């Protein structure tokens, strides 16, 4: 049984809430904090690969995700005219890939987190961490103090926790691509993931509910300036010029009220170890990745599951964290490296088959037990 009796989770995203659920099942007293007083998430959707669906199943939320999201099978690879030219199948023996809106997933996880008995505090972060042999003394941004057996940094790519325990760690860098995300009505024929390759930009469609879809568009460009929300549709409309099939209809439906999010892609490869003493980084704080493999959420949930399994096996925390690192480092770095390699191929204009080959091979590897 675990020797950890109390834990602080810094960051209330997918990885943080998943960790709260796992730790509460082990009887650990959990405080979860998030810097955003409103605990908001962006309104874009996320694609869910087969390994991520498996992770949701292990976490105990798969039925909720399938009820409120969408599950299809495989990826259709199409030309910019919308003609299918290939397919990336699901890994053998795995459930089909899917999608869900981020606010919907956040609602599922946040309701279960509160119901688990975890204490949730918002508008709060950490100013200092002072480690002792058996505990971590924490100074909060509101001046409060507390001590914990374990601290998890689940606070994303720009992690405050990482800067406190690894001040010399690399910083996120712009990868040379900007992602545009659109939430729109789903035509019936979009019943699984679609890639549209061979044009000036890469476009993908993922169903996220019975009636809705999420479109992403990856643009290779210098870092863009901030664009007012009501003007984003103009840029997206220009980028979709020349695309046919379902993308033409989406383009024609764009307007000032379209739900669009545009963000630069930022990532880097953080060498291990991802823990110092009793403070462990998980999710994007440890292995920030680009969305090319749609596996960031899955890796964060897997971190929580593996940590829970290793804590349940017992031993002192240093041994637990060593086993955690042994199981997680290579797998998570595979996702980061291959995601960034797909982005490099896209920027270089590599043939679509070369890009999709890496997607299929990586998803097959991720289908292996975690």
C-alpha cells in the first residue's frame, strides 16, 4: 500500500484531474489548485485516439466520454478535393478513435473530481516549494502554507512547477506551425477522423458529438500576431481556399461568429528525470507535445494511471518514482519526438504517405500495454 497520505496537484487540467481521481481511490487526501479562478477551458475539440480511449476506460470515464462525445474507426486520408486515397486503420484489438469537446471532457472530469472528495481551490498557484526528507512545504500565491507527502506539477507546457524544481530546463519554442481550430456542425458522412493532405496546409476533421465536429488546420508560417476573435474567420477562409468536399461547405459557413481558436504550436523535449525529491511533473509539464498524434491528453491520463499503480505496489516514494520513470519516459518521449517529426515533414512538404506512415506506426506502438 502507498506510503503517500497527502498530495498537492498543481493544475486542474486533464492530467491533474485524472491524478486526483486515481489518488483518491488510494485513500490519499488531495488538494487540487488551478490558477484560473473560473477553471475555464478553450472551446475547441480534441481528437481521442484508441490508446487514449483505453486510458479513459482504465480511469473509469469511458462510458461518459462515449455518451457525450463520438467514436469512429480509423482515419480516412483524402486529397484537398475530398477524394479518399488511403486509410490509417485502428490498432488491432483496440476500440475506434473518437473525439470530444474540451469543455465537455472538463465537465466530466471536474464533476468526478469534486465527487471524489478532492479539495479544489481556484485562482491559486504556488510561489515556493521547500523539500524535506519526508514532505514538501508549500507556499501558495495567497500567502498560505501547507505540507504534503507528494506534489504533482500538472500545470502544462509553461509549467510554474517545472521552473521551481528545474530552473535550467529548456523553454517551449515555436515549432514553425500555427494551429487553427474550428467547432462546427457535423455532416453525416464525417463519421470518423479525416485528413486532407497534399495542399498548402494540413486539415483534419474529427467528430466530437452526434451533431458536431472539430476541424484543425496546421499552417506553416512565421509566428503570427494576435488576431481579434471576430476576424479569425477571414484568415481561416483564406487558408481553406481551393479545398473542396466537406471543407468547401465549412469554408462557406465561416463568419464573424464562427467558433475559432488560433494558437502557435510550442513544444520541446525535456530530458529526464521529471522529478526532484517528492515533486513530480506529469502531462505537458513533463512531456509537452504538439497535437500531430492527438496523444497529449492520453499521455497525461496514462501518467496518472501508472503513478497510481506504482503507489499501490508500495515502497518508499523514491522507489515509486523510479519505477514510474522507467515505465513512462521512453513512451512519452516517443510521442514528443514523432509528433515533432510529423510537423517537420509537413513543413518540408513531404509526401502524405510518409506523414501518415508515422501516424500509423506510432499508434500501433502506443497500443502496447502501458
